[in-house]
């Protein structure tokens, strides 16, 4: 779980890379939640033909979720997302006194 991630580091909830020594054919992430991230709630860069994500919850993430297939050009890529929830565009009810809780436009899902 990641909460209130911001600043100059990109503000990602999770930034995941694939370990090709484990499997070159499939990559799967699951059961992760991120609240109020300046970047995406989850970003992946995986050179695999089968990329899966499930049971992910993103709340007030400025850039949503980004499931990417790394730098390799492929014609055989399948990205599957299921049982996941994205919430945004709500007032921040737990802003600390004097905190920067300005509202920004939010995106549910991005891909490169």
C-alpha cells in the first residue's frame, strides 16, 4: 500500500520492473492499493507477451495506472486487467493543516 506520495521523485505508488531470470513469458501483479499519488498508482515496464494485473485499487492518482511492455517492439503482447477499481475527482478530506491539497485533473489509466 502507498499513501500520499508526491514531491520531485515522480510520486509513484509502485514502480515495478521484471526480473527476466524468473520468467520471460508472463508477469503478474496483484493486491496493491495506492492513495493520493502525484504520479501513477502503479507503473510497470515488462518485456513479456503476457502481462497481467488484478485486485488493484487506485484512489486519487493523478496519472492513474500504467502497464507497459518495456522498450521492445512486439506484435504478440496481451495486457489483461481485472477486478480492479479506480476512484478520483473527490475532495481531499484528510488534508493536513497548511498542506497542499489542490485539485488536479486525474487519469484512470495511461499507456505508452
